[in-house]
């Protein structure tokens, strides 16, 4: 009996030590993030990288924490990490200023697609905060000696209709003079809601891939990117919805917020080409998605004089997606292929992955195909904006293939530094290592499982 108590006491002491160690690492990460959101731009990336190192260490330490303690730590730590994004104004993006403007324009009874911010027709809606004097800082000129905080002020908005509806809702609910705080608070609430959803799915430790990831407070909260709303819809669609119609409608809503989530739709259509039954199931998912997108666009089409696609095609050209040599897109492919081959090679690779998912993907685990196709698209296109990769972070938390977490960090390196290509190369290497650990099997296989808590029943 004494020996048993000794062993039990030693085990409990070990478990407590592991829990304390993981909690200390999360606390250190929260501290680093708090410093980051008050740091000058020059050293910001290195604080961010330090937060990622602590995130990885905390995630590794969490493997040894018993079930109930892990669930509590993931929740409390995740909420603390998310809350750090509220500590200051956006540090790396000016997009939220466009959100505020588009909401204000709609509240005044105008279509956001009809006028650019620099258009004199909307001069009556300007205020000294969004349109300060040029001498007050580094802003964007709009002519006549005036400036604005809004980037690309001479072009029409690019955001889809449900994003615009979101901007209008936030504007209507915001008190006067609130500026960007309501958008940041909305991002924090959405991020916390996703954490709660993920925490209730299987092993709560995987939710730490979302709640503890530094990309979440940075992009979803501090920079208040509307991508967070689309990610929430994707998580509901793939991780919660059980019926095909509901799943399709939620995916359609995600696409109507931001077009990027269209890349996850094939995951929900997994197995569509494997049988007639699979094809019918895919149609029951796809048709509601298309209907939701059409229904979202219709009011703006009827009310707008200009195109509801806004600056979309100009943005695609500006970012170098049409011409590989223009920017740093397709960076990894261009290491081994001529520039002119990069776009066709991307199309071929993504098409092959798409067909594989439609033929052999698991319809009961739609997040698997979604993560594979989305992650591959990021590695092939090498986008320079890290907030797009919030989608990858959420899919990792759904699926558990941790190796894809290098993608959002690589996106930040591409955005803030000059070594984006090496960062994406390291991210691709990380994916290859993950596949090797799984025995070289095809990437639609199950993720590694957390180590079981042998004495969970006696400690829970």
C-alpha cells in the first residue's frame, strides 16, 4: 500500500510539474505578445518569432498534461493569448481603416462598391481621424494636399458582400468615437468562439493549435481582419454541421465574406467521384453554397452602379498572381522552374490534388482534404499576406497535422522581412518531415495522436 501511494504521489507530482511547465510557457508567450503589441516596427518580427517558439514549446509540453487539466489550460491560456491582441492599435495592417470606412459609407445609404475613399462625392463622410493632415504622419495622399489612413484610397473596395454587411453591423453597433476597438473586440469574440468549438471536438489539446497560435491575436484581433469571420464559418461548416445543406450554406457564407475559403470547399465534396451516392451528396453540399453566395451578392448588385467585384482583378494583377516574375508569388516553384512555368505547374498540381480528394477523400473527415488543398495552395502561391493563413491554423486545429503551422509563420516572414522565400521553403520542409514521420503515407492520412494519459481515469 505504501509503495502504491509513493508511486501514485510521484505520478501526481510529475503530472503537476508538466501542467505547471506548460502553463509557464503559455504565460511567457502572453508576456512576449504583450511586448510585441507595443514594440516599434523594426524589431516586431523577432518578438513575433519568439512568441512562435514559445507556442511550439507549450504545445509540446501539453502532450504530458492529463485530460481535464489540459482542457482547462487550453481554455484559460487561449483566452489570455487572444486577449493580447486588444492591447493596442493594429501593428502591421491598415485594412481595418477600410472596414470602418465601408461601414460608414453604407450607414449613410451608399453602396460601398460605387465610390473609392478618395472620391470627392463622399467628402462629407470624412473626419480628421480617417483623413488626417498629411503632415501628421505616414499616410496615403488623396490629392489636394489631403491624406487618409486607408490603403489604396483611389480604388474601389474589394470585399465580398457578407464582409460589407459585417462592416455595416459593426458600424451600427459601435459607440461614437470608438474607432477600431469594436472591430478588434469582434475579432476577439469570434476567435474565442472558435476556440470553444474546437475545444469540444475530441481531444481538447488540439484546440491549442488555434487558441495558443500567435497568428490569432495578431491577425484576427489586433489587425482585426475580416478573415476571422470567414474562418468561423468554415469551422462551423466542417467541424460542427452534420447535414450537407447546412455545411454547404456555411461554406457559401465563408466565401461571401472572403473569397479565399473557396479553396476548402473540395474538402466538403470529398468522395464525390467515388460513387453515384457520393456525387449526390456533393451536390447537396455544393448547391446551397452557390445559392448563399448568389443571395449575398444580389442586393449589392441591385443597389450598386459599379461592379461588386471592385478592385479584385486589379489586386490579382498587382500581387503578381497573373505574372509570376512580377512579385514573389510562386516563389518555391520558381526555384526549380522558369517563371513562365510557375502558374501552369500550380494549376496542374492543385488539380491533381483536387481530383484525388474528390475520388478518394474521406467525406466523414472533410477537414483533411481541406487542409491538404489549402496548405498546398499556400506553398505553391506563397502569398505575402499572413492573415489569409488563419484558415490554415483553424484547419490544423480541426485535423491535427501540426506540420502545416509553418505556413502562417512563413507568410508573416514574407510580409515583414526580405526572407519570405526561405521561410516558405522551411515551411514546405516541415510538411515533408510530418509526412515522413507518418511513414511516407499520402497526406490525407490521420494525424498523429496525442500520447494517452495512462492514469486518466484515476486522476480525472
